[in-house]
C-alpha cells in the first residue's frame, strides 16, 4: 500500500504559464519566455555612416567605422555594411577636404558660410533693437518694415537707436496718430539726452521712431523705439555722446550750455510785430538760460588746458545776457528789432569754439559755417533738437 508520502505534495508542481521551474522567470539555464536574444546593429557603425553622409566631421566617421568592424565580428552584431559605407564616405570627404584646403576653395566656402551666418544673425525685428544699436533697412526709412540689419557703427548705416519708452495711460488701442504724437515729443527728448554733443550730429539727422502696431498692441507691445536717422548720406560713426562716452568735464559743459541753444530755438512763430509779448517772454527765457550757463561754468573746476577759454566764455555770456535783457524789456516792436540782431550775434557759434576745442568736443556744428550766428547750434535744422519732420515707422 502506498505510503503517506508517495502522493505529490501541493508545492512540487511546476507553476503554469511562462515561468520556468521554481517560478523564476527564465529559470536557471532556461531561455526565458521570448527565446534566445538576437544580435543588434552596432551603434558605432550607424554613427560612422551618419558622419560620412553629413560630411561635418569626416575623420570622425572614418575612425568610428574602423572601430565598429572588429566589434561587429567579436559580438556577432549587424552593421558591417553600414560601417563599410561610413568608412568609404568619410574617406571621400577627407580627400575632398584636403583638396579644398590645398586649393583654397575650402577657405572661400567657409568664409561664404560665415558671412551668411553673420548676416542672418544681424537681421532682427525692430522690436529687438537696443539702445546704441546702429542699423540699416532695405529701401526707404518711411516704408513699412518687419526687420532691420544691425551693423557696426563705423560702417554706413541709416539709424542709431537712442532709447525707448513704454506708452501708458490707454486701456485699449489708441490709434497710430495718438502714439505718433507722443513719440515725437518723447523721442526728441531721448535723442537730445543721447547726443549731448549736438554739434557732432549731422545736419540731415532727424528724430525717428518705431511704433507698436495695432496687432502687436494686442499681445502686450507698448514700446516705442527712438532713433536718430537719415535719408541722405549714411552715418559712418556713432552719434552717441552721453555719460557713457563723455568725461565729467565734457558732460558738465554740454549740460550747462545746451539749454542756451534750446531756449534760442524756442522762438515764437509770430514775430514781434504780431505778438510782442510772446517774443519778449521768449527773450527773457533766453536771458535766464544764458545767465544760468555763465554761473554753471564758473562753478566748475576745469582742467588747466580748458580753464582759460571756459572763463572767457563765461564773460561773453554775461555780455550776451545784457543784450537779451534789453530785448526782453523792449518798449515796443521797433525797440525790439533794434536789439534783435545784436542779441543773436552775441550767441554766435564762435562764442564757445575755443572752449569746445580745449575740452575735446566738436568745435563747429555739422553742416554750418563757424562764422554764422546761433543757427547751427544744438538745435540746428535737422538736428536732434529741431522741429524738423519726424520719421515714424509702424511695425
């Protein structure tokens, strides 16, 4: 009679399903549920072929192919054909490269490639322009544009960015005319602060700006980009003269003297015969600016080379202030006209020529005769302080 232990116990049966004996996947010495592993394609062979095709680094493709062949044989992998193809293509590319270097053709191709990349990198949206960037545009400045090309400021260019500001105070699109009106005033001030040595600004320079469009406004664009620009002879140097480019003495001189030119060029449109009081008020404004400038010059410690000419300039300003005071207190239009020319001549550009030269500033206004009167100063026609036409650009 069979013993009690002859019956199979509950734990001796193999588990059903894809497991081997003992429930261990693939059991010891087993092949596993999916059979024997198949050899894959060698990675170096693939890399060799890719390197050979793109021809970027042909020596790399050659080296990878040579390393791949023994690996393929040892590991019984696939990819021998890929490795051989990579070796052949890379060898041909190496040969072509050697010939190109020997003949100079490779250097020319590389220069052309680099030039193309530089030009592509230089092109950008007007939205991306930054203060100090010099730029060119295709066609006319007044035409619509979606991209500009930044250039080194010593190369010919049509404009130079002087700064930017954000339009505020509107809950919805105000229209181009409203923004244009704001931009004209704000950009003129920004230009004046950017080019303090206004005598160095070419006569053809105008206030110019890029405005947000109705479409860009919808996505949050509120920035107006201001610039000095020209439709005539291109600029070939930077027009920037501010605290980043001027020394403390130059900066003090310009910030002291520029208000005089600003006051002079704020002359009323109506002459003394038509509006005497407005012209007398203007003369008083000029008198105040001249007096303030003289005091400002005397209150600064100037370098030895410029101390004498600046001191002489302060004395000339005192004399000019007396003439402008007469103009401001004229009893009638006839008395006003009697002093008018003398007052203007007292502020001729020769007045501060020596001081500017001693300080290393532009001694003569661009496009003007040094013997002329105040015309041609920091507010000369076309300069950043002028009332000339503004160039607006909608992007």
